C-alpha cells in the first residue's frame, strides 16, 4: 500500500490476500488462490501508488514479471506493440500464457 506495483504475480501455489489500512485498522479486501495471475492493476498500469498490499497467508510459490520486462516484451514483439488496448490485453496475454504454463 502506497508503493507502485512493479510486478505481475504468477501465483503457482499457496494463498495470498490483498489488504489495506486506514488509521489503525487493517482490512482484508480479497483472497487469491493458485493458479492465478494478479497485480494491483491500476497501480501497475498507471504507475501510481497502490491502494492495497499483498500479504502471504500460507507458504507461496510464485513467479514475477516486472513492468520493465513487460514493456520490453511489448517493444520486441511487434504484434503486442500494435495493439490498441494494451492495458486490457496485458491480463489476457498472461491468462493465455498461464493456461499453458501450469
């Protein structure tokens, strides 16, 4: 919470939650279960501070792709660079990859 989300997370095993704090209270927004790809999308795409933090609930195994690596992929794969809706394509691209990954 408050930092810019720099990674898309490929959750391979385990459980994580997204949480946020207001004052002295901590709230759980959601739980994420494997296999799943997620990020604080508004922060990741718009490069603004995240409203939520990701917290491990159990031991997790995950892989990350950074914002910079994703930008490199867009630049090196002309098809991705030419897409009009890059932000929405981002998650679809990785959901497709996830299908073959797991």
